[in-house]
C-alpha cells in the first residue's frame, strides 16, 4: 500500500492499568511516525502509572509493577512524547 502523505502520520498504541478512563493509567506508550518520504520512526516507553497494576491487566499485556517501578511517569515523559508527535 502506498500512502500519499503531505505530512507525517502518527500511530499510537497504549497499554493501561484497566479500561476506566477516570481512574486507570497508562503503563506503556508506543508511537510509529511515518513520514511522506516513507521513512519511519518508532519509540516505546514504559510508564510508571503511580498506582498498582491489577493482575488482570498484567495478565493481558505482560507489564508488571516490577517492570515500571523505576520508569518515568507520564508527566516526566510528556515533553519527549510531544516533540515526537509534532
């Protein structure tokens, strides 16, 4: 498939602590940026959700409390993520 892009297009994938948007938090963010010339840039960040990850969520995505305890929070990553999606 050939995309005729004039600007980069961004694809996101999020893993979270659950599906309740009012209380659950992001534990992983993956971004794929496709440029008009076909080049691609991707980055994945583990995110400390500052809450316990329920076992049910870990069973789905494989991300545990131990994996994220030393990772940055979303607020700490926000500017880096913002720069990538500009």
